[in-house]
């Protein structure tokens, strides 16, 4: 998996790493940095002007819940990297998911989702969606044809996938998802970032990210974003001003700065993740390693087909269950015990007691979230130092 293969057939067109340097800069004049427009409101010249701003689609200078120039610069950058006509930012990844689902689905309609999901998404689909009368069917996203087979013609409004999935790095075939006719297809592509895969090129309607993670990349912004066709995003925008998951201009600016280094960060982190995954796969206290870059990953070939790199996150199972994980967490020094991913610091978390604690024991068992499972978000430290830290923490001298 070499970076930028998705555009290597584009001749002289800049590759994603190059585009990331200037993406979204069209409106910043001769400034190399984008300005922070903290404004919540803009002055109007007269009633006609006020009317134009109040009724225009995606008005940029009217009121910040409708649009904001700094947020727009971030959205333009994401659209460019995703190869989309447009992008739309939200106050968080969950804001992006909730707004998208509530725009496209209503009471009495049907939504298909994979079972392997970020726990917040799962809780949202099982709780508020069902409470408001949206019928949700969960299937195993790794099973070929399962998402397609669950579609009910005329009733299914949306098919939602997440690939690679949190926390076990399972994949959904983007070509299959993109070929589903009828419902809108949406991919949570957070774990891949726009550098690691481009769902829209596979025919998927919407690529969605928690930009809080790899895109922002510095643990200093809470933000979500979607990319897709302009008409569809305009429709989602119209509902988003009522839903109110409005992004902060400051967070959009931080995330835009994150985009400038996204390719170099993810390339380094993915190379480190590959080495760590290979190392852990041979460790005597580790019973399994989940990483799409490993030949032992059941969907390794699919990863090679649809991803330019295998990603910055891996998961592994420590022998000895929860007590062994507690011991490991006590001993790590460089790796920090914290939730989230995609930042400069390497983070470890225990999904069963933190990110996926809302799942019932049966759901945890069904999705492979065992007591010994540790998710590792590989940071920007020197890989050798990380290997030393992991070995030291795993060594129970037994
Ligand atoms: C973190 C995350 C989300 C939610 O994003 P927030 O910015 O925390 O709201 C959704 N999907 C995935 C895959 C995530 O990792």
C-alpha cells in the first residue's frame, strides 16, 4: 500500500499530499494562513441585502449557524481532498452523524447499518432513531452482500457503514457499498482520513469524518465533516441550521492547520503502526493483533484494494483479560491511557470499559470487544521508543 495511489493515474495533477498544503486557501487572499472569523453575525446594507443573506443557500456572511468564512475554508479543503463538490462541517463527528440521519430519514423509514460501529453511533441508532420511529437493521459489515441484502426497496433511506471500524479495524467493501441503488450510502471514514481512502471514488454518496481525530490531529479541536454532491449537502445544510450542531470557527481553523500536515503525519503513523502490529503479532503475551496492514488480517486484500495506507490505529488482545490490561496500563509510560485517536501522542484505551461500555455483554461478545482488547492509536513518537515502551509494559516476566 503506497500513499497516493488513488491519484497516480492523474498525470500532472497534484497528489493529495500536495493538495493538502493549499486546499481551502482560495478565499484567504495573499495570506498563506486562513483568517479566524470569530464573528457570529454580519451587518447588512439594506432590506434586500438582508433578505438575500437570510434566504440564500449556505449563506456565508449572515449568521454563524448558517455559515462562517473560516469554517467554509475548512470545508473547501475537505471537499478538495475527498474529490467532492462540497463539504459541510459540524460541531462534532456525532453532530455530523445525527444531522445527516435526521435529514435523510423520517418516522416509518428504514436505515441499514453495520454492527461494527463507533459506540456513540450505535447508541444514537438504537436510542433516539428508534424512539423517533426510524427502523434500524444491523448487519455484519464484513460479510459480502450483507448490507445490500438488508435494503428494503422503497423504504430504506440510508445505508451507514464505518470502515475501518472502531475498535477492531474491520472493513466494509466500498465498491459494494457504492453500488447499492436506492438509499443514500454514507461511510464514516474517520479511521482512514481523506488521505487513506476516498469513498466517493467508489460511488458512495457521503464520506463522513470525526475531524476531532486524524484530520485535526492535535487533540485541540472537536469537529465533524461530511463531503458529497452539492445538492445533497445543500439539503443537509438546510436541516443543519435547525439541528444546530454548529462548528466553532476556532476549531475549524485548528483542523485546517491539521490538514496541512495530514499526509506526512498519517504516512509516519501508518508506517509506525505497521511495525508495531508486526512486532506485537509475535509477542508471547499477545493473542491477536487486528490491523488491515497485516497479511493475517482477514480483509488484507480488500485493504490493499481500497486504502492507500492501512491506517494509524490498531487493536490487540492481551492474554489474561482485564487484570492483564490494567497491569499493562499501569506500566506504559510513553503510551498514554486516553480515549480518542489520530493525535501526536500514542494513546491506548480499553474499549470494553470506556468507548464501548454502553454495549450489553452480548453486543460486546458479538462485536469481538473482549476484556483483553486494547485499542492503540499510534502517535508521532519515534517508533523504536514506542516498541521499547510496549515491550516493557507487556513484560510480566512470566
Ligand atoms: C470519535 C468518532 C466519532 C464521533 O466523533 P466526535 O467528534 O467525538 O463526535 C464517530 N465515528 C468514529 C469512527 C469516531 O472515531
